[in-house]
């Protein structure tokens, strides 16, 4: 019986792409480069920020620290972090899980303080017992963030834990942290209709929030 459910934020709980895409292209213009198209920008949701500029934008390594600095400043200054919407069915799913006595948390590669602000803005923060996010040095992996969330919750038995996310980064992080994983296909890493071969750790995919209940 699962007792603790951890969720990714971007692409899983909320579609945060409008603010992310706008800020990414602002950063590229500030650095003197052309804006990225929608295909490339989709790669900007999920991985660590430095990896986004490396993979999605093809920036040279020497430019990445500056790009990250510009992005982070503008993302907050412009209010782009609030340019988002909750995916349909997410509040109802969270309330159902809470009613069943489950402990909920967030494990995200977004800065922890930003994740807290966004979730509070959309009235989701109160549903989570822990919000674990990236550090300012960008040294934490997804697995590190998951483990940190579980430590704060005092959850020692990882067989009781399920991680829910929309990218291979979420899946790999869950497996590395020793917790089971269910993927969602409405975000930015897995395409619509994506399927995975079930394993003891990777349980499957869902195409709508209530589908998660089948894995509990």
C-alpha cells in the first residue's frame, strides 16, 4: 500500500511553459542570440536549468552561468513564474489522495523557493506536507531532491513511496532514489500516448490524473 506520493511540478501539476518559454527567449535575446522555436523550447521543461541552455539552446559552456543568472532574475522580476495553469483534474486528484490518508509532497528541479511561491499562488501548497526543490548552486540531482523530501517526511520505507512525473529525468531520479514511478503523458518529456514496459520500479503511464488511482 502506497502511503507517500511525490509529484514533479512543471509539466505534472501545472503547465508552466508560458512563463518558462518567454523567459528563455528573453535570455537568448539578452545574450545576443535568436529566439528558440517551440520544438526546442519544449526541451526547456524538466531538466536542470543549465542543461536546458546546453541542450535546448546549444549554448557554449562558458555562457551558461550568465544565461542562468539572466533567466532566474527575469523569471521572478517579470512575474513569469505565475504565467501557468493547473492541469485539469489535479486538485481533485490531490484531494482524493488526502482523503485516503496519503501524505503528499513535491520533488522538483525548480528552485525550492520558486516552487513554494508558485504552489501558494495557485492554492496548491496547502495540500503538500513537503516541497523539496533545487538548491541555488544547482548541485542536487532529481534523486537527491526525492531523498531530501523523504528525509523531511521521516519516510524510511521507500517501498511505500510513489513518484509521479512527466520526464525521463523524473523516472531516472525515482529509480536512483529507490522509489517506484508512474509517468504522465500530458507534460513535456513523455509524448501523448507514450507507453513504458512495466518493471518492478517503473509501474506505467497515465493519460489523465485520476488514472493514478489504479497504481495505488
